[in-house]
């Protein structure tokens, strides 16, 4: 058992491992189960940090309650987006690297030339798909009941 785990005590929102499981099979099995959950949790955190680069830069020491609340909301958004994209069968993998958004970029992109008719149909299809995704995203976000299960 790690020193961090050994210092934790059970409370309203935490179930700590048994400190001295000894030869008690039930206690040992319980500690093993907790260890598996902790490892899975660390794995999920790694996946999130791989996908959302902003999570890699999270400060470990928060200065006040407002910063903590902001961070909780930020992490929750990353989890919700991750789950939403997984439900839509997004083809991102950890090998693709993080998704980064540069909102401060001042690069001007010229408007595309007028596409031929067959491309216009594709653009219309893409717009419909974007509206469908937007609608599905809003419905998903409105129906989330606090469950942040990874799929």
C-alpha cells in the first residue's frame, strides 16, 4: 500500500483500504479491488491528458475556492466531451496526440472558391451533419446526471 493510501481514512466520500489486512482474505480481496479501481482511474486520467492538452498544464496547487471550482468545471467539460465523442464513434486515439485549439491565432484564412454543384451538395450534407451533432451534443449535455463513465 502506498504512503498516500495509508494516510487516508474512510469518510462520507472515501472508502480507504484496510491498513493491516493480515491474513484476512476478505480484507485482502477488498484492498486488491480498490487497487484495480485506482489503476483504472489513473489510466483514464492519462487518456484525458493525452486527448486534452490543457489538462497537462493544470496547476497542482490551487490558490482559492474559485480556482478549484473553475478547474472542476474544466475537467468535467473535458470528460463530457470525451464521452460524447466516443459515443459518436470519433476515430481519435492516443497515438493521434492531444487536441489543441489556438483561440488566440490571428491567422486569416481566405474564403474558399465557389465549389462545383457536387461539392455544394457535400457542403450541405456537412452542414446538416454539424447541426445534427450540435443538437445531439445539447441533448447529451442536458441529460447527463453527473455520471462520468468512460465508454
